[in-house]
C-alpha cells in the first residue's frame, strides 16, 4: 500500500540496473563516482549531483557510514535530482571512509531525494534491511543483481 | 505549538531532534529507530528531523545525532545522545530512554 506522499517502494527505486557487485574502488571519492554513475545512467539525476555527493561527504564528514560496513551517500534535492532513485554497490575490497566506529565500508548505497516524503517508504524499507545483519552479509556474498533483489524482497516485508 | 496543546491536556510531550548533515537521509533513518524504540517502550515524544544548520537554533529537549555533529551542537546546552549505529534499537534504547524518562 503506497500512500500518495510516499509512492515509491524500495524495489521501484533500486533495480538490477542500479546495482553493481564487487566494485574495486580505491577511496570514498571513487565509490561516490561509481554509485553516482548508476543513478546518472538511469536518468534520475543530473551529472552535478555526483559532485554534490562528494562535496557533502567532504563537508559533513564520514558520519554517512551510519551502520557498520554500510555508507548512505546523498546530497540535496536541489543538487540535480530529477526523480527519487537509489543505487547499491558491494565493495571488494572494503573501503575505509574515516569513520572510527563503522569502517570499512562493504556496501555503499547512494540515493537522490526530491523532498522528505517521496523516498520515505523506500528509506523505511532500507532501514529494515540495514538492521538485518544476515541480509547484509548475504548481499555482500551475492554474485548477481537479481540475487540482491531477492534478498531485499525477503528482508522488507512491505514489498 | 503542539507542546501547548499537549500541556493543555495535562501531558508534557518531549521534543526529540534527529540531526544529520542535510536532513534527507540519515536523520530520517534515525527518526525511524527512535520512533520504534519509543513505541516499544510505550513512550510518547515528538520526533523532528533537522539538518545541522537548522539544529543550531531549533528548540528541543533532546538531540540525537552522530559524534561529529554532537561536537558542533555541544554549546547549545541540550542533552545529546550520540549514536554510532543508526539502526541499532538496543543502542538507541540504552542511550535515549533514560533521558526521555527523565525529561
């Protein structure tokens, strides 16, 4: 049941086309570049959004690694988001972001929001996923985007 | 103000500010974890999301955020809950609930 304020479920925004597995990135900037490229290729953001995400990480620091091993990367709606979107990378090897408690990052999730509402349902489902350590381990071990989609569908009851 | 409405009903609603850099991602995740923990404990509070800029002046009884932002808000004189794992209900429960109950 999608309300009109939050019409997007996680599976509407995160698709096999916006998932890349076992990405080798040397630093956080490269992680943002890779995750941003997937959103750009899907037509959901303008190119400047990628630079804005990089700036956000620089300005606000590595708090974006909000769960052990997982970074939630984004900028503001005004930085060039055309529609709500989410991409996911698994990182091989894991990449340190400078977060004392939650480094290194094994899964990077980038998203674009157009306001505080429309991506909320997807973010709620993402929160359930992030609290599920088993599902996160399974995503890290996944060898196909379809497999990741199955794990996420099983871990988010609302989908 | 909703606080006045609550006071009129003889109930004082605690206002919790969930703070992150921009107010579109981590703080929304934080709000979900806070609301889950409050609900499980049968406690009521108003949970408001804020970016770090707004958080410097927004009125609140308790602030919940990461260590970096806590340092920037320390001079506000409001109790701050510093969270490491934004989705860990156990961590949130242990750190936040004593403050909510004491408010």
